[in-house]
């Protein structure tokens, strides 16, 4: 048994790169899935709306931890060889896609109805209407909550420790098992998460204030 010191802290800090990598993967992949879900939810097809709604209900209505377990332990049962990186990435992408899709659906529907009607009056197709009129305006509304949700993605990566993915939390568990100093170890873990999430929280709040001020004008 050894004491918690600089070397142990650096081991945890170095694991932050995997937390950031997993967060980036979840955000980029979740953005692709989320955009598809948001467009399906606001499309003219009832089948697309129903499918996207079911996807959202499943992934918002079940814990992320359970989704990780189902992918990591379920894939081998179906004959797929899967490692913790792939399982964590897949679960976080699908989960993030459901939440981002619902956030962006609200932003799309927040675009004034007059803009939709003007695009329809110009006989624009659904694709052109969304690409040229609706989505550019919805994007300005969506940026603050999207940045804010990035904080939730970073914190959500901590659950990947359960399936053996070595990110900040898992590194903390390893060091705690060697030092038996949980207060020091997990205080350091919390400090690293705070350092990663706090700037994003400040940025999201600043964007919201700026958007509110622009709307007030």
C-alpha cells in the first residue's frame, strides 16, 4: 500500500484524455444521430415522427448505465466481439443522440411560424425549406443548450468505468485500490471533472445571456 501523491494524481489526470476523447466521440456521433432524430420529429411523415419518438422514449426513459450493460454484455451473446471503448462509445452516441434530438426538435419548432409559412409560399421543398430557412435560425437558438449538454456528456462518461474503460473515474478507482485513501483520491477526481465542466457551463450561460439580450432588442 502506498500514499496518494503527485504520481498518483498524474495517473488520474492522464486518464482525462480518454474522458475527453470519449466525450468528443459521443458529442460528434450524438450530433449526427440527434440531427436525424430532430428532422424526423419535425418531418411531414407520421412514420418518421413515430420512429423518432420511440427512439427518444427508449433512450431517455432508460438509464445510461443499463444501456452500457446491454451493449457491452449483450453484444457477445449475439456473436459480436466488443471492447469497452466501442461499447461506451455506442451507448453514449445513442443516448446523446436522443437528448440532442429532442433539444434540437424544440429549437426547430421555436423558429417563428411566419418563417415556415414564407418558405412554403415560395414553394420550397421540405429539404430546401429546412436547409435554407429553418435550420440556420434554429442553430442560433440551439447553440447555448447544446454547449450546456456537453457538460452532461463529460459527466456521463464516468459510467464507462463500470465496464472497465479507463477514464478519470476508473483511474481513480485503480489508485484508490492501491492507496486506500478514498477522500483524497475522489476529491482529486471531482476536481478534474470540475475543471473540465466549469468552463463549458460558463460558456453556455454567457451564450444564453447574449441570446436573451439579442432577443430583447
